[in-house]
C-alpha cells in the first residue's frame, strides 16, 4: 500500500527538467578547462552572503552537511553535475569573482567568490551521516497459539549501506543526500527450538514494490503483528527519507519455517 501523502509536484517537475537529458551530446563536447579553473574556490550568495558551495578540482561541495559532493564539468557555457541524476545549468555570467547561472526553476543564482578563509568551516564534513538507528534495537513478542507458547523477535540493525536521494533547494539546485539503510533480523522460537531466522533487506521486496521506490527508500521498521493458523505475521515499513511517502509489506512465516512476502492491500 503506497501512501503518497503530500507528494510534491514541483519535485517531479524538477526531476523531469534535470534528468539525463541535455541540450548537447556530452560525448561530443569538449570540457572548458579554463572555466573550471576559474570556478575553483568558495562561492557566496549575493543576496544573503551565505556560503553555497566550494569547488575543488572536479568536485562541488555544498554547505548543506547532508548533501554529498558531486562531480561536475563545464561545456559550452553549461554547468553539468553528475550525481544521482545528471543535471545541467545554463551559465549566465562567469569571471574570476562572479558566477551567475540559471537553476532548474530558471531562477538566476548570483554568486561571488569568497575572500574570507574562515568560510571554509562551512564545508567541514563528518565521516558518516547518522543513520536512522545508531544501535541494534530488539523487540520481543511472546504469543500463544493452540496452547503452545512462541517468541517472535525483531532486531533492527543499522548498516553502512547508502541510500542516495536527490533533493532540490528552493532555488532549484540539485543535491544528493545520503542516508543509511537498516537490516532487519526476524526469528521465531518454540521454546528453545528455532522455527525461523533470517536477515531481511529491502532488496527482498523487489517483486512487490517498484524498483525506483526501493532505490530511494529505507527499510525503516519491522513489527510483529499476530499469529494465526497460517503462521506468524510481520509488517515491514519502507519510507523515502524526509517525505511522507512510504509503503507497507506483509511477511508471513509458516510453522514449517517458510517465508512469504506480499504487498499490503
């Protein structure tokens, strides 16, 4: 059951504008190395004087700590960025201390080069982005069926598996944010006898959820629901970070230890 609560139409339009399409064939164009050299350094917004980006070599670093560094090229007065999506921005004006370009929403972003060495502190980055869970979380459910006592466990394990989600600033600049996925472990015991034990990852749901959704989502939670004659019922929640979009998947473990995955209707 896909919940699309408050899906942003603008984000969809931005993605359509900034996808893999470009006004020129990238393979036929020659990179403007002089323009790249001029772009090196820290750039501030003309209106707010806030640092927006630092350019070093072939990479743009954004001041937003959640955003990942992104590769770029300049060809024929167009800035191409290569992240989760390939996005292009028409350059309006460029000089040693000035850089104006059109965002995806066609706003003109006006920047000037910083001369303050202290502005570099805005680009100090942590090694890891804090995951949804910072330690293993255990849930233990004790249930009885037909006079027999069972224990159904869920372990939520944080991982270092990255999920990259493309977002867009208010000015229409594409940024890639990094989040970390979780691995669930579910197991069922009858006394000391294990009926079922398995790690659960979001890749196991590729038959019941769209591939595009899985690529942007995190396996955020798994809960034990009930036991009946068919077996032990769990629900997994997959959500796209910082949105209200999520999906619920049903998992059923039979008394014989077989796992069946179905979509929630």
